[in-house]
C-alpha cells in the first residue's frame, strides 16, 4: 500500500532521514520507535506529504506520490489521517465543529451527515457531553481525544499517530486503543504509530526501530524485544509483561516468553 524508496530528508543542518526504504501493506499495524531525534516524526510527515523528501520516492498503491501533481497528490493525502501530538484544534470552533471540519472540507459531506458521524465518534471517545465546549476549556487529554475522534470520523485508509495517546491517562489510553483496534478490524485500516509505550508496541504486528535517521531494526514485536541489549543502548525498554514472562520462564512456569499482558494472563489461567 505504501512503499518508501531510498528517502532522505535534511532538516536545517541535520540529515533527519538517510536512504530509508520500507513497505507497509494494507491492514498493517506498525509501531515506530527509537530515541528522540531518530527521524520517526520526519518519516511519518514525509509519508503523509506534510514534508517533501529531498531524494527518493514514496508510493501509494504503486503510484508515485508526486507533489508536483497537485490534484492527484491531494487525493492520495486525503486517504490518510494524521493525528498530531499537539492536537491542532481550532480554538474558535467548538468540539463538535472541530470534529465535523475534515468531513465537510475533505469528504464533502453535508453538515447533517458530518454532525451525525462526529457525535458518534465523540461518544466513542467519551466526550459527547463536551460537544459544545471549546478547546481552551478542555484538558490536554480531552483535546487529544477530540483530535483522535475527528480523524476516526473520516475513516481514512491509513491513520498516522504521532505519539497521539501520550497525554492520556491509562484508562483513556486503553479506551482509545480499543476503538482504534475495533476500527482496524471492521475496516482493515492501516495504522502507523509513533509511541514510547512498549505495551502499545507489543500490540502491533510489526515494529520499525529508527536510529540516527536509519532503520536499525525491523520485525515482529518479539523479534525486536529479543534484542534487549540493542534496545538498551538506545535507551529503550521492553514491556513489563515480557519482564514478567521472562521471570516466570526462569522459574519453569512458562515454556516460552510472551510480550503482551493478555497473553501472560491467558497462560496463567491455563496453569493447573
């Protein structure tokens, strides 16, 4: 679905990306991790078209995303939703208006159609009662949920999350992640996510680790977590669930390691 070929990008005097190549298939759930400044956000911004690459090319469904072909480029970008870390809400618009905006402007839905869908997703993220409030009257976590609801409402083919759940409390984060997984299951939506939460990484299908603008590692969550020493050198940890699993395996209770908490619980429940 998305193919990145030999992409490089310079930001000021820093080479943020260095000949990066990767493929994202339809329906993939991919986590991007890496130290601060490793190029994660730059890569996703290039994929979405918010940044233009210096060299290399990005393809969607085997068609080049050429910024010079403005109409086609805009159509390709409209198939992606980008949830920013810092909300990007319009302060002069209510919560409901913010959630309707992309539907009306990008998908050309009527105001009535957009409102019905916006209310549905605000309810799903637990903010229906705040529909008439303005961003300045919301907490950081509430603003984040509004931004996520607005993107979920357009139901794009690809959703890009740039540390978009970082300000949510554990309950709010679990609720949003559950909605994202449900949407993925129902619509086979492709998800690219930057996160520092290794429990979220463990829920992914594949993980890409960036370091100094290059792909340092790539594979399933367990493939990556097995390389604990390499992760530690990048100041990255492994999930708490895997730490529990490793300890239980050491004691002869588990035969193999698992990295998700639900897997740990399931294995424990099966013990006689």
